[in-house]
C-alpha cells in the first residue's frame, strides 16, 4: 500500500503459482488443477477485464501496487510468479 512502512514478506514461488492458478481458475470458471502454469493467459481466453481483475487481486494478496498491464507483460502463471517474486525481493 502506498505510504505503508509495513514490511511485506516474499512469498514462496510455488505457493504463489498455486494461488495464481486458483485465481485464474475462478476467473475462467474451471478447476485449478486444469490450469497449465506455463500456458499463456490468452490460450485460456483471459480477456482484458479479467486481466485487470487478476492484477487487482494480486495487489490485494501481496500488498503491492502493480502496473495494470503486468498480466500481459508476463503472460503465464510461471512468468508472472517469477516476476512477482523478483519484484518483491527487490523491494524487501
């Protein structure tokens, strides 16, 4: 959160990948186990509004601010999780 002095902990990448898969599954109405973590979000039909919703959920979950295009800049669960872990570690 802006202006917050509270230290955020860097999540485990595997746990973050699973959380992202669950969020994507909810947005798409599918089971989390069926989400391929390396598949591009576009392959699942994730649209712009869903991408913005996912970015907002990530902000809430991690307590950080993100560029609204982060989902499209890192277009798979694996790529997005790696980026988020790196970004969190850089600010810790």
